[in-house]
C-alpha cells in the first residue's frame, strides 16, 4: 500500500497575511463532505494567477512555488443555502485546512512558501 506524501501546508491563523506556510512542490487538496452538508466540488481554482486543471472535482493538485501567492477556490454546492464541508490536504497527517460554507462560495488564501 503506497504511503501518503508528507504534508506541505501548515495553517497559520495568527499570521495576518499568510493563511498557510508551505514547502514548494505539488500539494493535493480534497473536499471532505460532512453529514447534512450536501455535495461540494471545486468549481474552479487558480494559484499564482494560473488556472488549476481538473475542475470541477473533489480533488485538485496545486503546484506550490516559492514566494507569496494567492490560491483562489470557487466551490459549487448542491445545498446553496446551507452547504458545508471541510478542506483537507491529502497527506500523511490529512491536514484540516478550513471549513467550507455555501455562504463563502469564493475563498482566497495567501500561501507563503
């Protein structure tokens, strides 16, 4: 059984600029649905001004580069009024990154690597 990659993102809620500190390289993000939250997909995603291929989907791979760059995620919800779920990094620690809510269909994160 293949082992999960080492985690590259670290949430930094105390940092006023960087939502996450990161190690450069490919990072896979995944939406985890929760009971009663409906179905959620990445509708579109951009990082450092470039579109991330493979949307719509539940997983995307983001090529993290050195510097301070924005990740902009647009979600689609089957429950547009009260849909919710969780954003995780697919890695050995299955890092919880954020709560996803239908009230915030578009979310931007600054990643510092």
